[in-house]
RNA sequence: CGGGGCGUGGCGCAGCCUGGUAGCGCACCUGCUUUGGGAGCAGGGUGUCGGAGGUUCAAAUCCUCUCGCCCCGACCA
């Protein structure tokens, strides 16, 4: 491609509305332009990158046995009503009405359409498994689109769906997809982690997110520095050392006038926070619900949660444990009425009949502990779980922290970094197939629902994540496999006929050799062209100047490390081909 | 949806408070010079001042409504 004939509108300044590097650089490199909030045009250079990403995804999906198809972007409401998601999905679902007053949505995902297809075409276990995927523009009417391609409303996604005859088969497919995802992101040159994720309301049995580690990520990734354990912060567990065991004398009341935070009480009583039982009262009702308070009963909506004084409750884990969708801390007045004591002095001892108390694992093993006494300015010392109070359930409700022990390996320590979710795979099970009556006949002639999985990759987001991970002050540094061009050929002065002629020859040779080259033949100063080549992030920059031409050489500069070598003109093509082949991994 | 802010040439912005008929840098167009790291000189303005009403002799500026966009929060991939 000749730069002079291309539409590559580079910008010198960052666009005012861009906040993260990938957004700034992709806009400045002339890759994307905003059309509306969260909606972008992909200009030629940007589109080349996205196509490369798509091609890697396509190759690896096919290698793993999946087949590409293409479903409609516009989907009938009818299908969404079958799964109930027409009502559940909310405002994120962009709904449209056609001229006949029929309702449709612009697909944010395609479980309904694919399940409808497969239930119509697949009848027998002999036809299974089936694994299908597509690359498509999706629309989700995000509350707050931001960060360019990282969180658009319209975005390109690879979404895949698998159908198996049984759980064992589905798990095998799931593992194959996980492997394919590892290969995909490795080929793209990304530093990433596959993390165990909370499968949430999607309802599957398990799920992994593929997170690119980058400071601008929107999620926390908890991972082990020694092994490959990784989980998102909503799901992460850790090993937390328990304080030494002690004999626990008889329980004793202690006056703690005016001190209620764990730290203050610990200092006041000269005891470590690790020996404290922190009691939090949660309300499981939706906001503004009315509490039915008996005279001295325990309201059914309230749950007391116990956790060690130095730890924090993970509300997602708690909500999952309790099987509720929403949780919030109870109102002060409700706590006081339920426990009989003011906020700040709550504890599990002596609660009314019927009180629900769940404890984190860290509390169950405590000895000689301290807790609130459900009375003003009073705490209880020498408390022993089980002896002095009862617990309905013990669960992992703790928020993992950096520095905690790894739950999987010996001696590993957990760290936390920000991550960008570029892929997500789910074991869906039979949720959709049952709701949509998608069945096949098994070997015994019985109707069975398909066991499904779904697998997404954000194409644009992956490209943006690659920029987040690979850039410097001058611009983007594309990994070779997703670079828009492999080589930028810069002729320092097109007004020099000798130089222009030599550059033309070199360009033709490169093109004939099958090298993806961007020939900057503009009549610009050399500095401008070099700056643009670097901003665009093209991995290899070939500089041809008058001095070099006299010696019959050009310079080959590596964008990433800045390494520059002089190469004889006749040897350039071979050298470039070799380096490109190496960088593409064979 | 709650809170804050912004819409002025292609991009980044000033002007608005205190109304007087639009400006700066870059980009762009023409010519000449220049060509190894975002050139110099000369000439050129390419603008419904987001839109609609209103106040006024006069509105980018004041008032009302409206649309769009950005940031923080809740939410989500």
C-alpha cells in the first residue's frame, strides 16, 4: 500500500474525549473514528488489525473443531420471550419495531438464535457434538460506553456455541475451547491469565474469563505468583493463617466505652484484630422493602455475617451462598431492633430465637475470641465459637487479598492486578435447551436436552488490550501477528529522483516477495514519516536515505526495541521475510 | 438513573462573567525554498459559534427548551 493513496488520518494531538492509551493511540493512528457514543467506524488501518485478530481466532476455532456460520444481527422478540430474556435483559437490549409493528432486538448475543437453529436441524445423538461460531457486530446499549474499543456499545465479537449429548462431552468441548483460547491469545502476543469466574446468573456450572493484565483494566484479577491459579476478585479464595490456638476461659463482659471499630477495640483491649469476630448484618430484601419486626423475634430478611476482625466480607460470595440476587447492609435502626444493641457492638452471642448467623471459615476456627455484646459500650472476651454461640453455616465469604497464601499450591503468594476481559467461556448446561425445548434422541430413544457451552471473544477489545500492553511514548508497538502492516518503507526525500526511484524499486520487490508493506511515498519530510510509522506501530521500519543509497544500504529498524541495522539493498527482502517469519512464530 | 462539566473552522482551544457582528495554535489550499526526526517565507479562511425559541437597536455572549458528548457513581463484557 502506498501511504499517499491510503486513508490514514494521523493526529498530532490526543482527542479530547479519550482517556486510556489504547483509545488515544488508535484514534491518533487513524484507526478509529467515533460516530456516536460507543459506536465507531474502523478505518482501513484499524480494520486490517481487526481482520488479523479475526483470522487468528478463526484458525484456532477451526483447528479445535468448530465451524463458522453467520446469524442475523436483528432477532425476533419471540425467541427472546421463549427464554424469558426479553423481560430480563433490560435496557441493554436495543429493541426495534418494524413496519408491521413486530418487535425485534439488535442481538447482544445469540443463544436464542443458535438454539433455535440447532433444535430444528439436529435430531439424533449421532449428529453430536456440534460446535458453531461466528464473528459479528453486536449491540449492547451500555449505560456508560467508554475507553474507545474497550467498552463500546457496538462491537465485534466472536461468539461460539457448543451442543453435546451429555455433560462429559460438554466438558470435553469446554476444555478444547479453553485450549484454543490459550493459543489465540498467545498468538496475539498478549500477556494474559485464564481466571476462574463467577458464573453468576448465566447459570452454568463453571466459567473462565481470559484477562489481559493491564493497569487500565476494569476488573481485579487475583493470581498466584508461583503457580497458575487465577480468579477474579469475586471468586478468589486464599489461605489465611489462623492465629495460634489458645484455651478459652469462661466468657467475660468488658466495658469498651465509646470504642466500636475493630481497630479501636483491639487497641483498647490490647488484643490483635485477628482474634476479633466482626459481625455485619445484611438485609436480603430489595431496597425499600419493609421489615417485619416481631417484638423480640429475628426478621427473616436479616442475616448476621461473621468474619475475622482483620478481613472483609466478599458480598458476591455471600449473595451466592445465600442464593439471593441482591444484598445490602441493614439499616442502623433495623440492626438495633434485631440484635438489641447499637450498631458497632453487634455479635453472635445471645441473639433472639431464629437468628440467622453465617460465618466465614476464618471465624469457625477461632479460639479465645472477642466480639460485640449487643449492648452499648460492651464487648465479650474469651468467646469460643460453638460453645458460646451457634452458627447456621460456615462458608468461604472472605475477600482475597494480595499477600494471602495461594489456595492451590504450597508457599505461593497471591497478587492482584487489573485485567481486561478479552474472552469468556461458559458451561451453560441445559438452561437454554430446556427453556427452548431443544432436544435430541439419545441411544435409548429418549428425548434429552442439549448440553450447551458458549464462548466469547471481544475482537476489538483484544486489539485495544494489545495496544494497552504494547506501546511507548511514540505510539503503538504491534506484535507482528496483528500488525496492520509488517513493514513500513520510508523514503526520506521523495524529491530526490534517485532516492524515489530506489524506493519504488524496493517497494516493488517487497510487494512481489509477499511482504505486507506500507510505502510512505508522501512528499513529507523524513521526520514526519518516521513519526507516523512509529505512531502506527509497524514492527519493522525500513529507512532509505540519500547517504545510505550511495553506499547501497538501507536501515532496518525494529519498532519494539529500537534496534537498527544497516542492510544491503539486495539483501533486504530476504532479511525482512526471515524476521517476519520468526516473529509470526514459524 | 444520580452528581459534575463541555459543545466555537479538520484537530486542540480562547472569546461568554461585563452583549457591539469571530480569533489563536496545528492542520488544510497556492507559490517558492527546504528534505535523516513533526521545516521556512509569502498569500489564502475553509465557520448555520450543536439546534429551536425568547430578551435586545444588537446575541457565540443573557434567558428557556432541546439534542449530543465527556467525567464520577451505581451497573455490565
